[in-house]
C-alpha cells in the first residue's frame, strides 16, 4: 500500500503535460500512472483541476546565515521557500565567514541541517588557486563553485574572502583550478575594468553606472576561458541583450556555458529605479524594456536555461534611501552636469544594501508566464525544476516527477491568482520587496511537499525543520542536454 496518492491532477514535468496520478512511498515517487491507475494508499490528496509540478530548485539563493540573522536565517527563508513552491535551495557562499574553507562549509551545513524545512545545497567560493583546496571543497559535498569577477565593496571584504578575482589572469587561474573538480562554476560576471571606467566617467550621462558592456565583457571572458580550459560554467542573473548574445555565441561554438535570469529582471526595467530607488538596487542593474523582452525571448529559444531567484535579503531599513536621482542611473539624451548634489545622491545610493528578496516570486512568476501564454507552461516549469537539477548533477533525484525521484511536489491552482503584498512574505526581509507590490499573478500555490512531507498547505507552513543537505549525484550534464525547449504538448493548459 502506498503512503500517499495524489489523484486527478495534470502533471507538468520534463517538458510534458498529462493527466496522471502520483503515488508516493517512503518519501520517493513510486509510480506515475494514468488517472485512476494507482492502487490503495494510506492518504489521498484530490488534485482535480490542479497542476502537479516538481518542487522548484532555486539555483541562486542567499541566506546571510550565520552573520546577519536580522536579514535572514535558514529557518525563516526555508519556510518562505515552502510557502511558494521551492523545495531545494542552492545557497551562495557569501557570509561571515564565507563558505570558502572546509571548516566554514561544515559549519554552514550543520546550521542548515538544524534549521531548514526544505532541502538545501551549498556553493563553495571559487577564488582559489590551490587544486587541493578546491578538491577538499568538492569532497565536502559542494553543489558547485561561485566566482565574482569584480572586487567586493570595501565594507564587505570579509564576507567575500575566497569568492572573487578581478583581473583576467586571476579569473583564469581560479576557473582553471576549480575546473579539475568537474563541478559547474557559477559566475557573477561583471568586468572590474569597465566598472571603474564608468564610475570615474561621471561627466557623461549616456550610460548608466554599470551599462550592459560591464556584464557582456565579463561573460565573453568567462566563456572564452571555459572553452579553452574545457569546464562547465554557469552565468548567473543575466540582464541584457549584449550579454545574452555572448552566451549564445559561446554555446554555438560548443562551450558548456549555461545561464540564468531572475524574476526581477524579467518583470521590471530601469524606469522602476525612479519610482523605487534603492529598493531596486541590484547588480547588475535593471535594464531597458528592450533588454527585458530579449530575456524572455532567450528563455523561449533555450539560450537561457534557468530562472532562479537571486534572493538577496536586506532589511527595509538597510534598503531605504530618500533620494532617488534617476538621471545618474538611467540613459539620458544629451549631457547633464554632474553637480555636487547629484554626487552626494550617488554616494548615498551606493551605500544602500544591494539585492531584492525574490525567493517567494520565483514560482509565481514562472507559473504566471506559462498560464498567460508568454511561452508554454511546460517550458516555464522546466527552467526552474529539471534544468537546474540537471546542470548541477542532482537530476533525476530532484526536478522531475518520475518513479524513483524524491517526492518534491507542488499543487497549483491554475484558475486561482494572487495580488502580491511583500509585507506578507515570510522572508525575514520580505518588506524590502515592495517593487512586487500590487502585481497580479495568475495561478496559486496551494500545497508543497518535500520528500513526501507536506510542508505548506491551506495557507500555512507545516513543520519547523526536516530539510536535508543535498550534494551532487554525479557530474553535471552539458548545457545542450537542457537548452532545447520541448515542443510536445506545448499548448497552454
């Protein structure tokens, strides 16, 4: 007898949609059967009229633990994840101490195991040039490596120790070092040279402070190194057409280069800076309307294979800044004098916390995109489930509704909806997500299961812990194995 059966729903997984029932036993999917084909079970969930999708694998998540519990903890953020249909979190290594030594890694793992409600994995810092150190981090169970290609803010140097390299030769050495582990390296790609170039060129206002070339130049460098060395790389939070074209070119030449974007880059553009100021301060910054449209196109054609949250919590107090000087950050026609007042505003803007708490918008954004017909629902689901699981070596354990896979499942009402109110986010810094306020999203998460355990239902989180540490099952798949969108059953449900 099964522990649980979920009956009457439409299963959306691995590029397919079909009416099917799902049987769960021992936290694992035992059977996926045509409707009415399952045997008896101790419990049953009636999913009639609902979508049944894999739990989302958020491949880009920041917790801030253990150094800034006022911003976020594994406990608070994993509850937020459960409430929104995310069942696996890939935590980035920024903290104090940063996750770039075996000791810091093991301490972070113990904290996550004690607090997490859903499953989690840990990235290691990639600012390493000692192969033995890189191998030690891989042996700890790192899901992958993370490298920043620019200097961190001076006040955050301790949090970034072992996570960054700024010059091309340093970037090459670090990427070449971690390549020996076989793990995929996630890269925050912005060129320090061009950051400095546009930061000092303040008498011109035909570019924002970090224009697309800052991103694209670094993507091109990483892509070239990946091709030369022969290792899998993943560009995080892509924002611009210029950078996407660098990724597309590298993929056409055979590089194992994957890339992601995020809800805030897909939903908002640079005009929102004038309205929300530092509450939408991110790096890279929000881009033009044309760039946003191109990101959606790149998701549709498979150049971008992943959507992740880049959940970066700062408290509302840390994000607040009363001065919004849009002309400093937005492209403008003609010259504008750089006055002392604008210089002061720019300095205040630069001091504000950098990031948006987007964890609870990952699944709603993609489900909405599929249901309103922006692209097929099947594609919307796989870019946040199967694709990240494949790229980082945990598929088919995660990211799919298949026999033998862990029973990470989300029930979605396609006829429901939600009007976003960030004050109701469960993230400890949720109030900083005010840019999302008032958005109307089609579809609503009703129930979330993590390895067969109900962790969210009837509008309430169930349980306090029980999440497990996740490490790769094997080598990551090549990007070509995830990038082609499925055309099977591509119609909207």
